[in-house]
C-alpha cells in the first residue's frame, strides 16, 4: 500500500501542486498539450498503436496521461483493450482528481467513465485495462511481472524527487521494456539520461514543451 495520500495545494488557476515535492502535477501552460508532446509524440503514439499494446508509467498523478492516451486509442478505432500500468506512491483521492481534470473538458467523456469506476488497484474500462500499483516504485516495480511497449516517466522533478529517477530504477524500467520499446520523459537531466543509457536504452535529447528547452526520448536496444 502507499505510504499516504497525496497532499495538495492549488494554484489560482486550480492546478494541483504536491505539498510534499513543491511541484505542480502538470504544466502551468497547458498540461494536455504537454502530455501530447512529451508522452505521446515522445513514444511515437498513436502511430505505434496495435492490438495488445502495453504502456507503463512512473507517477499516475491526476490520471491525465492515461486519459489522454486512452482517448487517442479510441479515436484511432482500436477496440481491443489498451493495457496501462502505473506506479504511484502517493495516490490522489478521486475528488481531487475530478477537480484537477475539470481543466480539460475535451477529456470529460473519458474522465467521467474513469472516475465512475475508480476504486484503486485494477480497473476494467472496456477498451482500457488499468492497474495502479500503489507504493514506492523502487520496491513495487521489481516485483511486477509485466512488460511495456512504451513508458511514460513522469515523476516529480528529478531535483525534487531524485528517488524516482535513480540508475537502479532505470535498470528496472529497461528490464520491463519489450525489445524495441520506448520511454519518454519531460526531463533532460544528465543523470537521468545516463541512467537510461547504462540500462540499455539509446537516448536522444529532443525539443521540450513550452518553456522546457529539452526532453528525453529512449529506445530499448
């Protein structure tokens, strides 16, 4: 189980900020467009969508990344389930998720379906099989028996939450990635890129979203 629930403050624009890490859950400019740029385009999605596709994520947060990719999955005409597994140490309560996600009305059809079913753990939403594994990813990821075709690495800033970006955890990410699978993250911190390279990824630094000059894309060798 998780150590505790997420403790939040809110900006005047109603963006949730982690009180523990003093970091917003998504871009102050446009969280939805950041997700599309970093995690979808960064993993060549939706072009790579195929039946049985599997995504894993470090840091579930508000569920924004999951909802964004699920909406694109359905828009692409995929009818088989997308498998989405996320590792989250400090889960947000559904009421706070709903408050945060209200900023993205175009995702409301998916957010409403998700929030109506959200009970923690596994959730079957028809075209989406979701599992949120609560607890410290340094402990829960090594015990996971799954494998991903794409990773969303979306922990809080490496400067504020270095535990979620360490070399040992990047080794676990690589070990749970299909050959030729990908990973993407908004950060271009040198120690993160080196950790991914040492774990067996080919790493490139590409233009980031908004005020972030660079982000990181990686392909499993």
